């Protein structure tokens, strides 16, 4: 058995792992690399293998850094099936179409400059037609039901507790009469988060490919998220300003809305209107409503008892769909809350809201998710001033806050506990730490070695291992 790492190796984007078992080849995730635009674009366009040689794809969840380059894979010749959960399949129907529109918009912007410079225009990575072809290859499988993606391999999805439909995967692979069990964590969630069930831990496995995003830091308790949101809302309301919350359309937006709904129900939300300004987030929220099989007990009870009959909606909340409504927000006076994508401020309507509001002292920007290196969100969080937005340098006079308690990723202690749990009923031979920047991954590796795991690898991009 042969395992290669082609994405999320010493970085947190572009998850892509290749497993060869006999004559069959599986790809676990096929995400978009993000960060420096030129480097990311070239990596996303030029797959490091022949797509036609991939027999099947196992997709852990619908976030773009795990699923976003599947249309490129199909466009390049992949003709196999893509196995994932039902909720992830439904989410990808919206996420990948949105990604195609972003590819088209980004290339149009870049090509205007290239035309002025007399350079050959770029083409989008993929278009909506490529997405439709990719979606036709999806095959949904339930949690806890074994299935056979390719000959010689059985697979099982466990709930990863990260976002709706997210999964950790156990692959039971047989080659030359020898069977090995390999666990791919996907992105690991946290215990006690709203809406979703707690993450499940694979047992009795021989090898573990595990995320390490927050391998070197601890989060505030998840219970602190709502309190922090209330404080930021109150601070903004007093100044009649705007609270901007860059949030991924999938997962984080729904968590923030759920907390705001609870504050509304408790009478603790200041008198201010709330806008979710992201067509994708609106569509994704509808998918959340269609998949109660993924909800935790608290969400089920909240939906049953909510006075509006909707745990993801309340009287002062407006979901904004069209461009005209979005533009009109810039002419409104505060106080108000705007939740908008993208979460790392690399595209979408949040760019326009930041451009219009970052220079105002009455504005608060609250980051509720991870900000990858070289993204606009990271630059703002690190105190850069001014920052580049839509081709202009924008001054930062706003208050900038960060709430790690909203993170959907397990922190250092939670990752260690998850890793320890995989050794129950078995003896893991080797851990591979992925989806983490070098400092985070190496810190987690040291912690696991101190706890008795002799072989912990932090692979480089393109590195291969025999299992």
C-alpha cells in the first residue's frame, strides 16, 4: 500500500491524499489550495497526477479546501464515483456552483489587467458545466454503514462533528492477503458545539491521517461564544456602528445565527437588525433544515420549542439574496450586524462591506474562524494598515476582535484526546499530521510522541510512504 500527500501538507488548505491499494487508486478529498493567488491558481490548475488513473474519491466534507477542486479532477479525466454523506452531497450542490461563479469572476478581474499588459488571458479553473458533471458522480452513503468504493477496500463514515455531513473515514484495505485499517480524520470538530453531534473517534486502526490545525493552541470554551457575541453586539450598538462578521457560508454562519437566535429568545440581543448577506449561506441554511439526522439533541429541542419555529431565524434577522439589497446595506445607518462570506475575506460580499466600513471607528470586525496565511483576514487580524481590498488600499480604523471559541476545529487538547482515543482496541503504528501550519503540526507531533506514539510524521507535499 502506497500513501502520497498532495495537499494540506504543512499547510491548512488544498486537502488531497492519494492511496494505492493493489491496482486501485483512491483519492481522499480534492480541495482548493488558497493563499498567494498566483501560486494557488497554478497548483489548483495542474493536478500532480493523471486524473484518469483515480478509481474513486472519498470526500470527508463540503468545505472548499477539501471539495473545491473536484470539478477540475472531473474536467481532467476522472470517471469514477465520489463517495460522501448525503448532507455533504447536498451542500456540494451549492458550494461547488458558487465556487465556479467565483472562479469566473476572479478570472474576469485578472484578465482585465492582463489585457492592459498585453498578456494572454486566463481561463477559469472550471465552470458550472464541470460542476454538474462532477455532481453526477456523487454517491451518498450513511454513517456507520460499510461500503466498497473499489475492489479490495471497504470504507466506513463516522461523524466528525465539524460541519453538517462531515465525516472521518476508516478504510479497511487488503493487499496480498494482508489487511490494514487506515483512518482519515477529515477536520475534527469539538464537543459541545451547537447544532451538530460530537465527533466520533475511529477505533482499532493501524494508521491515522489526522488534522492538526490548532495543534499548538487552546480555544476558549465553546460555551463562551454566545457571551462574546453579545458583548461585541452591545459595544457596537452603543456606538450605533456596524458589527461585521466574516463567516464561512457553511457551518460558521449557521452557528453565529443560532447564537443570535438564542440571544433574541432570551431578550439579550441589543435592538439592532441582523443581516446574513450571502446567497450561498441562504442556500446552505436550507440544507441544514433538510438534514435533522445530523442535528444534536440541543438543536432538535431548540427547533421544537422556538417561538418562531425556526432555530436559524428570528424576527430581526434578514437573509439577503440579491445584489441590490446587499448594496443598500452600505447606505443604512447602524447599529446593525452583517454576517457575510467569505470567512477569510478572500472573496464575496464581505469585501465590499469591509471596503465601506473598515475606515470607521464605529465599526467592529469580529473574526470567528481560522485565517490562513496570506489571506486578507489574516492581514487584518495581524494589524496590517492599510490593507488591499478590490485593488485599493483601505485604512483600518475599526476595532478588530477574534473569537476562537467559535472554531469548528478541535484545539490542542481535543486533538490529543482524539488521537489517544484511536489507540483504543488497537495499536496505531504511525500518525501522519496534515492540515496544519508547520508550527502547529510539529507541536502536536511532540505532544503525541511524549504520550507514547513513537512514529509521528509531518509529511511534506509530494512525500510518499509505504504502509
